[in-house]
C-alpha cells in the first residue's frame, strides 16, 4: 500500500501503520463528505483511533441522528469512487491562519493560534477539501476499500465543558471488506453484551433524567450483586489485617488544600459554596478518601510497632466527570470503591506492595476477570510541572523503587507516561469493555509525599520521629464498574455465587405451593438467594422466562416431588439433572460456589 508523507514523499506503508493511515485518510474523507452535505460545517479534530476514526464537527443548528449516517457514508463512497489524488503542501503560521480564515475554519484558526509563531504547518488536499494535518495519508481516495460510519456522540471543543458541544461522528476502516464485516459482526455481539443495554433489560440498574447523568439507580438485582461483592471484599480484607474505617462524604476546602487536591483536582470535584470566597466556609464532596483516612493515623502518636497500619473502607466518592465521558456504570459521577491506604515503614514497602497485588489478583480470579486484565506502570511527565508535586529527585526515588518491585514480582507491565497520580507513580490494572475501550479497574500507588504534607510521623525503634510511606490501593476497584464488566463478560449470566437470584422454584400446580415455600425457607437458611414462581402458567413458559432472566438454577415441583419431598433440578443452559434429595442439591450448589470463589 503506497502512502504519501507531508513532504511529498511516496513510499510503501509499513505493515504496522496501515490501519492508522487508512483510518486517518477515512477521517478526512468523512470531513469532505460532511462539508459537501452541510456547507455550514466547521471542523475541529479528526484523528485515527485504536478501533477506527472520528471527526468533531460544528454543524450550527443542524442536529444529526443515526438516521443521517447512511447519507454521509454514501457521499464518502462517491468521493472514494472519484479517486481524488491526495496532495500535501506546507504554509507558514500566518499563511495557514489566512487560508483557514478564508475557508471559515474557526476551530483550525484557534488551534493554529495556540502554536509557536515560527511553526511550519502542513496540509493535505483532496479535490476541493483541505485539512491541516501531519499525515501520512493514502495517495488516492480510491485506496480506501472498506469503511463504515458507526455512531454519533457529543464532544466539547478542546474537551473543555465551558466550550461548545460539537457533534462527534465515529467510523471504522479496514484493508478489506472481509475484515470490516468480521469487525462489524464482533461489534454486533458486543452490543448484545453491552451492560448499558443488557443491564437495563435484566433490571440491574436504571437512570432517570430528573436525577442526572452519571447517577445511576441500582435496582434490587444490581444492589444485591454489589452487596455480595462488598461483603466478600470486606471479609477478605479483615482476614488480611485491614482496619475498617468510616469517614465523611465531604470536607472543607482546607483539607483538600493540605493534600493538594484543591490545586490539582478542583475541576473534578463537586463544590458546595463559593470556591473563591475566602470569607465563607466552602465544602467539597470527596473525590477520594486518602486525606480522611490519614486522620485515623493522626489521631494519636504512633509507634513503629503499629506499622503497617492497613486502613480499608467501602467509600462512596464523587467526581465531576464530563458529560461526554458518561457510560452506563463504567464511568459515573457517584460510585463506590474498595478503597484502602497502608501506612508503613520504608522496609515494609516491598512486602506490602506484593500483598496488595496478590489481593487484587485474588479478587480478579474470584470474579473471573483475571485473564482479561493488563498492567500499566503509570509514571509522571517531568515537563508537566503544573500537574505534579514533589521534586525530580523524589519522583526518581519513587519510580525506581516501584520499578524494582514490579520487576522482582515479574509483573508484565507497559509504561504510561503522564498517567501517574499527582503525588506518586502507580500500577494500574487495566481492562477493556466489550467495545474495546480501556479503563482502569484496580490501582496500587506508592506515595512518598502526602505523609509529610499532613505531618504524619511515627516513633522508630531508635526513638526518632520518622515520616512513613503510604500505599494507596483498591482491591476490586469501583463496584459499579466491576458490575458492568461482569455483565458484559458473562452476557448477564453471572456465576452462581454472584447471581442476585441463584435458584427459582417453579410450581406445576398450586398443589406444590406449600412445599415450594417450605423449600425456599430451607435454602435461604443455607445462605442461598431463592425466589418462587407460583403463577398459573405452563411450566415450559416459566422455565424459558427463568432462562431469559439468567437465573442459574431452577427447581421444578410437581405432585411426585411434593409427595417425596425431593426436587427436580435444571440449569439455565438447558441441563436437566433429574430428581435428587434436598441435601444432594445443596451439596452440589455449595461445591460450585466454593469452586468458583476459591478456584
């Protein structure tokens, strides 16, 4: 595949860059098609992405819907068919501004204005469409063989909620139609598993416009799963020596000033009161628990013998996420997290970090996500002095220490520059949703800065006061996000130990009702979550309904089962285990739960 660079050089495209170039060119063809159909359009950014491409467009008063995408795609096909040559050229900053002003590209003009005065800018032209770009691109539009527009969303200009909301048009492109069709089939399967759709259909959660975006309501099923996970996590943490805390949901800005969140994270916080009026008290809902939990350590003088102090809390947190980032339960504005902070001596850092990672892996194994995660060593960007606290020497110590730990533990990590917390490096355990978008599920952070800011000290064995290290960590991360990922992984059919309803008892006639409710009480006494379906419906209908609702096991009761006080057991996959005693069934289900949780 031939490509053209911004200096006019034509060369064979490296294999690893082909998809990027295809998609980058597709974004330009998309913009040209939109301009042909909507002459009033102004264009912002249009990059290639991991799974395709998009372009952010200002269409004035015109509002696109998904029904408009076929027409735009048809116009793109017409541009491809014309086989327009794609040609680069360069302009000075002033020349570039003049060209973009002449073409009415107000966002391009603003972007150029942010660049250095002596910069030389490159453009690519296809037909009468010109776009500012570094390239490279295909040499001719006809080289784009297979593409599809996929969806619409909104996006703020420069990702700033104070700016105008633009229309983001998404698409994807591949080297062949077969590859495109395979991808589209995979996406169709992903849509079936999408927790934002399936979780609502199965009644795990809902959202209400009057409550607000990013503030989901957990329905009884979703609340039960999260309660099960929370109890599991809290019990396991207690077994590993964690001390449970319960801290306020809000604090005065004074606390966040000490921690640094007021300077580095204020835009992401919900503030109660006037943040700029120093004559009045101002509060903020907590975006994290660390400065609150430190007060437990600070409650009195501490000895080295008390360390490590492992503090754990099921924390409700609040973050003012951009509306364009909201997605079901994966990214929300209020969420619950298995948050913890370990206050320790420097010589305890290796063991405690290892134990935090082992706990996280244990949790991921228990819920069945261990094979789906990757690891990122998130480091600071020394050039971003506005974003990070501490000296280069402190960051070097923290990052080299973490590298040594990760290497000794043989953690297979990628490096993420400028992904660190403002106070220290971290190990992010990453996971992708069904559409391939990556998010952080669990994080373990080394902090050598905040203890000193809060005046945290312990008396060491030599009688001297010393500053501890801190590990910030989660054991299973955000419960809402975990629930979303579990719904997607299992297509709603959660493992038995996590299923909100584990067993449904189906009666054939009302003569079975008494035994059904007696059996329900027996199973609930053994810790199982059980419901009875006594409706006057055909048993086949009841079975199909239970299977559609992803109930793991069904007990069918007829006259024979009532007479013998036994059960006929089925599962949601259609398996029929026949008639067995209550004790046999209990042993089977309990063993399955034990195997799932402790495998």
